[in-house]
């Protein structure tokens, strides 16, 4: 009886309904991971700041706290009244190129980009100030005096410390954190769902950056730390440990959608058909094989032909016409492949006889595209000496910029994404290495990657050697160096011959993008259009609100007729 009852129970009663609340929370976390705790719980206080930021007390309560954090977050999502103005005179080949260099404060620029490029950027690279004590941090001051710091923290000089920072650490680190926090919040909005962000950093702020990125991107989207060897030789006089490494912090917008970071495993376009450790065997080589010998040679006589480590024995004479064999012949060698594979190589026109009378073949497309995950130790990705050599080559008059990243480092970062038609954003461009690296890749490959470089028009330091050189070259701002470097890089690339594969190779890539090397320049300026701040008063009648609106319009029109200085419009 009990058994029958068990069989007749309604199965629908045991089916659990869909948890819509859980799904909605997951959607909210995807949109705003920064309002969730490390444990995945919704932080109601952070949500209130999003809904009504003015009503939330400024006292910080989150586990990772610093002075000014709420202000930095509010500033990140406050609309900007700036605009981008096209600078035709400094643009290079603008009608053909989709690359962009923007001169302006990067937080305002990122806000503007979020209108047109929201979830459109595949890769963001940031090389920020490392907070070593000598860095310029945009509109924020690193080394505030103590009184300014305590006033900003709403405390007195005799007040107690509510954070774990010391007095000096609090002032020093908080400003750096505020600068990074607001910009990273907006940067995340720009990334595609399968996008990735790379941030270069040293050990001064690495631990703080990791905590901040966990909050903004979500701890589950941490990809890893890359350790880049930036020096061939360490400075043994600096610190307790001779440092040669820097770090690159990597996060995905949504790691589940991010492909593994990998590079091609092959650097050459062909490979040997014989191998010193293989058994000697005889194969039939059908006619039609390409020959890379002098055009004067019309016949390979039967016999043994040796090179440094290998030898090939032709059992028959081989007749050559128009760069190809015109008869079948037999040859003995230490073949890697069986007869069927040899026949396939000849049929697909990838096999050829070398100038040393050996056999090689072009790699197939799938072999060329075979990739291997990058490791977290970057030992041969360029170093400081390489970057100095690159700058010296571009600027024989003298070096106008110190400590740029080497192009090989950025080329490998970009190549590790393995996509040809994407946008790369560099939010603190410096000398413009990212643009230079992407131009190099465009020259080498037939891809269609595009860059957006953002650089503050920071005045160069006229007291330094590099600053004096820059001023002599009429490069008075760091952004001038960014633009000039990429201009010179383009000129150098246009002078270089394009390195194609062999003319007969089926893997040949014809570079159709070389004529599109260039960039458009934009400048950040204050908008000439006033923001509309009028809002109807719900306690007034419709007629009263209309009168208030008319008064608002009259006041704004009066402002538009005021005299202004054009120079003051530049942010």
C-alpha cells in the first residue's frame, strides 16, 4: 500500500521552481560587481551610493578602505561636460586609418568613450604611475601636506587613524588609489564581455591594486600575475634584493568567456622533411617539386649531397625547368614522413629542394596557427635596453622620454589575444609604445587591429636631460612625444620592405593594410553646449513650471552671449 502511494504522488510537487531572485542578483553582479562583497553578498550600502549618492554618509565601511574612496567612485560616474575636438593638423593619414590618439585627462576621456565604445574594447593596457614618490598623478596630488590630507579625511591633525595606514602611508597611497579606482571603474564599462585588461605595476602598489581589481572586476575574474624581466642586469646598490622584475596584473571582464592567452609556437614558415634521428629510407619523389637553386642549374646529377648534419642521396638525375622538377626520381634520406605524406606534400605544392640539396616543406596553415598558452614568467619579451634602443633609433637627435616599455612586450600581449579585428585601448599612453607595437603588427601581418591612445598634455620636465631634448624638438608635452613617436614609427615602417614568404608558398600573406598606417588626433575640450539642469517642481502647477523653464532658458541664453577666452576651453 505504501509502495502504491509512493508511485502515485504528484511528481510536480518535487520539482523546484526557478530561482528568479538568484538570477536577478547574478545579472546585477555581472553589471556592477563592485557593489558585492568578496563573499558574493550584495552590499546594501554600496547599492545606496549608486541610487542616491548624496544621501550616503562618507564614512567608509568596506573591508578595503582608504580616504576619498566614495568621492572617487562618485566622480567616476559623474557626467563630464567635456568634448573631443578633431585636430587635423597633427593627424597622419586620417582618411585611411581608424587609429586614434587623444590628448586629454584620461578620466574625462574614458567617460566620453563610454558613450560610443561601451563594451566595444577587446583589450585595455594601462601603464600607470607606479607611486614611487616622484610620479605625476593627473589632477590629484600625491604628496599633499598633512593639513590638506586630514581636512580631506574630515579629521583633525590630532585625530585617530581609522584605517591601517600610517600617517605617511595614508596620504601617499590614498591619492594613488583614488586616481586608479575612478578610472578602472569606467574602464570596465568599455570592455567587451570576452575582454581583458593588463596593468603594469611594480611591488609598491601591487597588493593594493589586486584588492581594488577584485572589488571592481570580481575576484573570480582574476586571470593571473605575469612577471616580466625588465632588466638584463640588476642594480645591486638598490634595496636588499636586486630587482629585475615587474608585474602585469591580468583580469577578464568575464573570465568564463575569455579565451586562453596564447602565442604561435612557430616562428618560421617551413620545416625539414628529414631528421637526423630517423631511419634511412628510400622514397619516390614525383615531378613538380619546387627547386630553390640558382636558375643556372638545370640538372641535379645522381649522387650523395651533404650539408653540416644531414645528407641526401639522389638515385636518379633530376631535370629542372622553370624552377621545378619535370621527372620522377628516387632519393634516400632520413625522412620524417611516409610515402603517402610525401605524395601529399607534392600534390599540395608545399615541398621544395633547398640550396643544400635537402628537402623541406612549407608549414600548413593549421600548423602556423597552432598556439601555446603563455607562461607567467616573461623572460624574452624585451627589456629596458631594447626600449632605449628603439627610442634612440626613432630619435637620433636625443632621447625625449625615459623608461618606455619595449614594443616586443606590448606586441606579445596583443598577440596573446589572438584576434585580428579588435580595438586596443591604452589609457596612459606615455611615449606611445602601444601604438608603435600595434603599427609593427599591422606591418608584419594582415590584421585589422586598431588602437586608442589617451595621454594627458603633461608638460615635460625642462630640468631633466630628456625634457631638454624634448623641448629642443618642440615636444613640450608628453602627448606631443606620443604623437611624434608614432608618426616617426609610421615613416620608418613605410621605408622598410614588406617581408613576404616565398612567392610560391601557399601560406603567403599579402599585407593590404600597409597603406592604412596612421592615426587621428583628438583634443579634450570643455563643451560649448551647457548641461540641462532644469527639472520640473512637482509641487508647482504646469503654468508655474513652464514659467520656470522659460526663465531657465533666458538665463542660459544670457550666458551664451558672454565673452570667453578660447584658451580657457581647453581642459
